């Protein structure tokens, strides 16, 4: 028995060293696992920075070792770093404990655009929290009946009772009083441009269509009426009305194609500037940060003539977001949906294409949209069913009818808004194509949501979600083995 183990060990040592990108993926996977494990360990034991040093030293060691043992060391290194980061986040969370169930006055900065709850209260997400001259970590969710025109970037003084947080929110304050609201000078310049553009679009396009067109470009979902927003959600279209990787890919993909024939360098520089501008306009939300990281990495790889394996890309970007904010992996549904949808598009979709149609050089646009849409829905269905207890049988149809025209609507809406700026006397005529494209979408959504099978209730347990993803991963692995598909030829921006 001992000799057999010794033979296997020698065989293991003879295996060639994995590519360093897979070591990065292993570290990233370890970070994700470690962050989850932080909830089940003694967090104060992992409080010291010595654990971060240990993790870094293990990573360095993994690049010295020249066999597959390096992968195991990378996973261990990432796990140590993940536990350290998660433990420190949980320790910082405990600073809120002394304030729970107490009426507190505090100051915070509005992190995202305000929205309205169905009750009519304003909903604020605050960062840079200061309580009694003490800086607090994380974010606080506030609802208030105040009608003050509070915008992203404003500094507000809030009074109310602190409660437990949820997801990536550290604390909540419901029915709060807004004592003071102040707008910094000169303020958020990008926000002013966005709001001015939005105002001009509303001048030349009716409100319902204008809200949809502006949401495509700026991600202002709060402009949609409650009824229209619910209709889009019930049809599985709400992802189109928020700033996401889909919209960023459209913008960057167009820019890259426009400059690629002139210079790859200019294409990358202009694309990076567009990404930065898009983030300033839409805000640094979780989904946009993920989309920006994926796009930047893909751009750099494209510039050097390389392609990043989608599994490595997903793990690396997920690990970066968790290092920035470990709370996302502990309950941010948007974070999970964002990565699940992206995994469906860049992993499941090409495997389905290869399995059914082979390695075609040119893929019809409609077929690509169908396969990508189906793949994203497969990857996100368990989470949606578990979280929202419903699904839309018409989601595929609604996406197929609307998705192909989103890029056109974005361009035409942008043109309409600029026309309202530059030639206001002719803007109504120039904005008509944008109105037609957006009106088509609202008519389709109104018609489909009125059907009795627009959405159905469903009940899925956590165990059901787990088994669903085991099945999805199993089928995905089977398709990969059966087709022998080479993911290293896939461009995430294509």
C-alpha cells in the first residue's frame, strides 16, 4: 500500500507545472471559499495581518514550485486571504452592534440614485457613515418620507432607529427623518450632465418611452413607473433597464470596432475612457464594477492578442469584488445574478453552439441572441425562482423580440437627446426614430404582460437551488467533454 502511494506521489510530481493563469484562478477560487468560511470560524483568530502575510508568501511559494502541487498551495493561499478579509469585515460590522435599536443621528453620503418604494417613501443607500464623530464601515439603507430633492453624492444628516442589515447592507434605518441635506460644490459633474441629458430627452420623447431609453443609456431605473417596472420584471426584461455589462459591452464593442482598423492602442485608450465615463454616469454599482473589470481585462488581453479563459475571468473578477466588499458573497442577490448570467453567456452559450451547430465561422446574429438568452436564463433561473418565487414563461420570447433592438434604441435615444441640445427647433422630428423604436418595445411589453401566462409562481428550496446548479455544472461539463470546445478562442467582448 505504501509503495502504491509512493508511486502516485512520484507521478504527481512529474506532472508539468500549470499555466500561471490557472494559479491565479486557484487563488481567486480560494479567496471566494475563504470569504464564505469566515462565517464559520473564530473571526478574532484571523484578525491579525500575519494571515495576509502568510497568504502572500504561499502565493510566492506556488510560483516557485514547478508541479501541480502549486495549484493546491494557491487554493490554500487564497483561502487564508479570503478568511482574513471576511473576518475583518465581520469584525468591522460589529461596530454597529452598540447602535442597534437606538435612535441615532448620523451623517452619510448618498451612494446611488434615490428610488421610491411602493409606499411612496424615498430609499437611500448611504456610505461614508459618521456616528458621533466615529467613521463607520460599509453602507446603510435608509427609507424616509422626506420629499427633499436628494441626489447621488449629496451629504445628508439622518435621524432614526438603527436596525440589522441585509445582503451587503450593514445597517438599516426605516421611516427616518432627514434633518439636513447638502449638495457639495462643485458636486458631481457627470451627474449634472446626465440629468441635463435626461431632461432634454423627456422634452422630445413621451415619458414612458423616454424613461426606457434613458435607462438603457444611464441606468436610471428609478425613472420607470412602478407599473412599467413590474411589467419588465415579470417578463424577465428588467435587466435591460439597469446599467449592466450588456450595455457596457455594446458601447465598448462599438468603440473598439470603430478604432481597431486605425490602431489597437487608440481603440483600447478610447474604450477605457468610455468605461470610465460610463461608470461616472451610471454610478459605481456592483454590477457595473463587475462589468468594468471584465471589460478592461478582456480589452488588455485583446490588445496583446490573447484571450482569457472564461472560468479564469469569472473567478478573478469575483475574487476582486469580494476583496473590495466581502458582504456581496454573503447575500447580495444582484452579485450572484450578475455572475450567473455572465457565466451562462460566455460558458454555456458557446458549448450549446458547438454541440448543435459545430464550429461555424459565422454565427447568425439571431441564433447567437437566442442561445445567449437561453443560456443566461438557465444560469439564473434557480436564483430567481428561489429569491422571487416566480418565473416568466414568456421571458425568452420577450427578450428575443426586444433584445436585438436595444443597441439601436440606445444610439437613437442618444441622438435624440443631443438633438434637443443642439437643434431644439427640429429635435421633435429628429427624435421620432428613437420614439418609434422605444414605442415598439413598450407595445410588445404591454401586450405580453397582459397575457394570462406572462408569469407564474414557483417555490424552490435552497436544496433545490443547490441540486439545480449541480445539474447545470454536470451538463456543462458533459458538453465540454463531448465537443472539446476551446474556450481560449472566445472573446468576451465579441
